[in-house]
C-alpha cells in the first residue's frame, strides 16, 4: 500500500513539475524551465507525449539561451520532430560539428544525407545564420555532385553581393540563369549587382525580366524605379514605383523614392506630402505631438 501511495505521489509531483516547466517556458523564463523540466522528465516514461514535450522544451530553452551544445542531447531524442532538427542543425554548428549539422538539415527537409539537395539546403540554412565558411563548403559539395543543380549558383551569387564581391556575384548569377532561366530572383539579383555598380542601363533589362517572371513581388519594381530615377527617366520611375507600392504599401524606400520622383517632376505638393508622411512615421514616439 505504501509503495502505491509513494508511486502516486511521485507521478503527481512529476506532473506538477511538468506543468510548471511548461508555464516557465511560455513565459520565456528559460533557465527556470530547464531546471523544472529536467526534474519532471525523470518521472516521465520515454516516448510518451509528456516526455517528448519536456525534452523538446529543455532543448529549446538551452537553444534560446544560446547554449546550443547543451541542447543537443535533448533534441537528439526527437529526431522525428521538425522543430528539433531545425535547432539541432544550428546547435551542431555552434558545437563545431558541421557534418552532423548537414544530416540534421537533411532530415528536416526529408532529403537523403550526402545528396546534392541535402548539401544545398544545409548551405542555405547555414547562410541564413551567417555560417559562411561552412555554407560555402556545403554548396560546393552540392555542385560537385550535380553541376546543374538549380539555385546553388544563386546562393553563391547572393553571398557575393552581401560581401561586396560583385564580379563574383555577377558570374555566379549568370551561371544560375543559364541553368534556371525562369528563376525570377536570379534576374532580380543580377539587376541588383549592376545597380550597385551604378550600371543602370545594364540593370534595367534584368529587373524588367524579373518583373515579367514574377509580377507579384515588389522588390524588382522598387529597384527598377530607383534606376529610372537615377537616369532621370521620371515618368517611368513614377509609374513603376506606384506599382511597387501597390504590392507593398508600407515600403519606406519605395515611398521615399516616389516622393523624390514627384518633387523632381514638379508634382511638389504630392511629393512633399509623401516625404513628410515618412518623416512623421520615423519620429520617435516621445517627439510626436
């Protein structure tokens, strides 16, 4: 009888600890969540929903506290979970284990490990968190397996733009377009390279192609409007910027460029009103009257 009462008490205590840990996690008190859930999981049976939730939240809490290596042992218990594999990919990188990171990202996207697709996705995920060295290794592995793999050269081109290596970016984006000519983002970013060099006559045709391929994305419209403005082709700049703003009404860059364009065209009242609107939204709250 005593053993039954003790077992019931132990289970009740674990259940209470589990709920307290969940509450701490939801309140973003991650250190408290770790302590409480590590206590709770000792009384939970492996494989049960409670055990899985505890393990996931402990791993997530370590991850949110930027202690990725400590999250690994908990997240590895949940390899069938997308959330766990997402965090595992980055936790392995923090622990200096890029090969295991690639495997975690392969699981995340249901790709065979060491396939071209797995290396490409790993590279893309690594670039998102600025693990540039590891990402470039993965992307080049992908291209070694499949030299015509779509979006691999695009990622290398994007990395080149962000690093200010425009010659490299141009070459990679041209290779991407040769492989994947219907990919609007490659045309857009090639136009971006030329715009950054102030080669507007070369930027415009590529940006136009991006717009024609994907007329619902505002980015190429806005950059195209900027190119027209720089060329003093104000009528085209106004028209294309209005179309960009119709797609993305809160885009401050587009509003600013349109305001400048309207003022330059002599539509002073509308242009200044638009520029003043931007100024008002950017004034710190305490300065607003």
